[in-house]
C-alpha cells in the first residue's frame, strides 16, 4: 500500500510520519486489497492550536474518507484509524452478505 503524507503550511517531523505510517499500515489487517492512502495534516486554527487530520483510503471500487480535529495530530490519526477500520469492516460485511445468498440459491437447485 502506498501512503502519501501531506502537511499543509508546516513541516511534519519524522516521528509523526513514522507514527502515521504504522497506524495506516495497521489497516491492512481489515482489508488486504487497499490500494493507497493519502493523509492530509493541517492547522484549523493556529491560535487555539486545533489540528486537523484527514485520511483518504482507496480500495477497489470505493474511496473511504475520515476527518478528525483535536489538539494533537497523534490523537486525530488514532481516531481516524478507528473510523476507517469501522468503514472497512462495513464494506467487508456488505461483500460477504451479497455473496452468501447467491451461493445458497445455487446449492438448492
């Protein structure tokens, strides 16, 4: 999986990039066919130090997105990974539920 990290109007530290890479790579256990991920980091409000993170995940046939704003980029990324993992689980469940009825109908014939 290709992971692209974009920091808007600032330079992300290597430790943050490593954290993002490890967290996003952990999503592969939910879906093996993830094509790529784009992570966008930005400041929503510099005075209040509100940090926003967004992940755009490409899977075959779909694009999943999640956004979170907190006071720390690591908290935002962790929350987004949870959101995306739920979305990936939902996609997997829908695929399985669509496949099973056709298999059952074919067995009854």
